[in-house]
């Protein structure tokens, strides 16, 4: 019981101090920080191709590289396929 906080202001101060230290260390504190870090990566990483969000929809991040697109095109429209194949994926978390 000696280690228990005295009142709610002690708990609030500890939480504020921890969040301030996390921000100074470059850590993502909340979802908006995580989203912004992914958005900023889009300018330097060619694997991140689209970052978008609408008010009524879940935020989207589209990831692919040129090799993956070539493989998908060869699968869908390759000479060995007699008909057009259908390829669709969606990850729901």
C-alpha cells in the first residue's frame, strides 16, 4: 500500500509525464500518430502506394511493389490461361 498513488492528480501527472517522454522518443502515442507516421513513410518508401481515409470508412493503406504487380498481371492475363482469372484480396482487422 505504500506504493499506491495518493490521489487522482498523481495518476494524471504520471500519465502525462509518460506520454511526454514517449513523444520525445519518437514513439507513436495514439492512432493519429501511427497514421501520420505511415503517411510520412509514403514519400520515402515505394511499397506504400496509397493512404486514404473517409469520414464514414475505415482508413486504407495500399501496399505493393512493381514486381508484385507484374506477377498479378501475368496471373490474370498470362498466355497460359485460357480465360481471364479473377484475383481479389481484402484484409479485415
